[in-house]
C-alpha cells in the first residue's frame, strides 16, 4: 500500500470536513480503483483514523489520530504564513537542528518543524529537554523578521505570551511566565522556549523559535531527575489534551502576537507579558555564569531585560540568567 496516497486521501477527506466524498469520486481523482480506495480506508483506520462510510454517499473522517501530521495541523489553521510549510518527523535529534538547516537552505518565513520524538531535545543554557514520544509538542518555527539583531530577545517574550494565550484558550488553564520564557504552574515547568538566531552583517537571517510543551505526560513519563520540577497540561487539568488543537492555536497566536509586535512595537506585548508574569514583584535569585544576584524583580525594560533591585538599592539589568523564585 502506498503510504503517500493513504495520507493524501486523509488530507482530501479532512478538507471536505463533514461532507462525505464518494468512493467513485476519490477513485477518479486519485486514478485508482474503488477497491484500492477501500483498502486505503482500512489502512487509515489502522493508523487510528475513524472513518464513517455513509451508504451511497461516501467516506468522511470523524476522528483523527493524536499525531501532528502536517496536513492535520494545517487543516483549519487559517494563518497567513506561520504553518504554510510544515515538516513533520516521526523522530529527530532536535527540531532546532532540522530548522536551522532548513533556514540555511532558504526555507520560507513561518516554516514549522514538528517531531513526535526528539532524541536530543535541547533547552536553554545547554540543558537537555525531555521529549517523550507523542506526549508533547516539540516544534521549531522559522521566522524572518525585518528587525535589528538586538531585538531578537523580545521575540522570546512574544513567543511566551503566544504560548500562554494558546494554552489558556485550549485548556482553560492559567499558566504563568517565569522570566524570560518558562511557562509554569506553581513552581513546576510545563513549557520551555528556546530562541536561536542566524545573523550576518546584513542583520537577522532567521530566528528559530523552539517550543516544547509538556502536554499529555503522566508523572512516570518524566525522567526521575525532573519529576519534582516538571508538569504537563494533562497533569494540571486532569484530562487528555488534544495536541493538534493546541499546536494550531500556538501557531495562530504566534502569528497574531508577532504581527502585533511588528506593527505596534514591544509596549503592548510587554503589558501582556507582565500580566502573565510569575516573576515581577517577587524576590528572586538570578544565577548567571559569573555571579548570582538576589533581589526584587521590579519589571522588564522595553528591551525585555529583567530589572532586579538588590538589597543595597542598586538596579541591575539581567540579560540572561537562571531565575529561582
Ligand atoms: C528551555 O530550556 O526551557 C527551552 C526548551 C525548548 C525545547 C524545545 S522542544 C522543540 C525545540 N527543539 C529542541 O531541541 N528544543 C526546543
């Protein structure tokens, strides 16, 4: 059975929505027999699709499996550019590595790489990112904004706002952001964002925004070393969360808020970021490579730099650190 044809058929039926498509019509469109169409339908059922075959009218998909195939994420996405091109991989070392390569090869603004499993998922500050098979959203988005390189860190904060809003929208949960872009429930982390830059003398060539969302892991799915500091949306909500709906909403929000940023600057995004912040107004410890500072996080600057006031009254600008609340 040709798997490409099977997936193309799924795509065709999904785009028809509720409307059944007859076996005869599919056979004509795909240039194969009706028996072959029927066999592809059985194949789709084995892959986890639920297919209603309405007598005399044809086939329609009533339920899709929980995977992030490009066409199922694109179906009903309705974005202008983010997600127009999606590379979906069953497995890769890191979607960041794949996205960097695609960006160097000229991939379009808004290209997305999604994997079901990452074997070497990477986090900020050279950490490893636990990326269990089919349990989360592991994706990297290539953006090509026309802004100077010093504005790149602001995109990290914009992405955090987008992911928080998407989580709220799809699950009703109320996550908080720990500077710069960890998404938390209480003290436990559910999402991390890693922004990497490709730039040259002409400025930013590409921003690679890596988003890792722990969606349906149960406690045992996490490595023992992170069980007391990690959580998932499923653990927080007590239900299984639809990864496809969430991935779509993240892409929509990412487009909405990056557009807002490009049109109106950082101010409206700064307000949104602060409204969801778990850091501002709190006593925090900022661990940096050369020193550790303790104080009150007073806010972020227009550049997204954390303002930390230490006990001696001095205000410090924190550009990169590990923050403990
Ligand atoms: C963090 O340390 O908080 C950032 C974690 C970012 C993880 C995501 S998962 C998709 C993308 N691919 C990676 O290897 N990392 C990012």
